């Protein structure tokens, strides 16, 4: 069995930045997924998930977003993790 490695960190350049993030989630009553949009403030906290047991595969970096101003109607979360490649800064 292969397990991944998780590395946590903080990026001060992202802390406090307003951003939008798109992701995916299940469509209720189906076996399908749809796009979901979020907007909020990044904390700067991140998690790198490496995809192999040695931790030397390219990591997937996820940033923590709080103070959500846009989220799907059925989302009750107060914070989400956004894949770095799906983040778009709105305060530039």
C-alpha cells in the first residue's frame, strides 16, 4: 500500500489576500459532480500533499480560505482548502 506525505507551512505573501477558488462537488441525487465557486480571504496556511510514500513526487498545494463571501447554497463550511492552481487573486 502506498501512503502520501503531508507537509504543512505558511506563505506570508498569501496571508490576508482576497481570492476566488473553483472546485468540484457532488450534485445531489446523482452520481455526477459539478463546478462550485468560492470567494474569501486566504490565511497563508497551506498543506502540500505528496502522492507517494517517499514524499518526492510533485506536491499538490492546498491553501486555507476563510471569511467566505461566496460559496454554494448548501455549503455550511466556514473555511475550505483550495488547490493552488484553482486560486485567482481579486485584490491585485
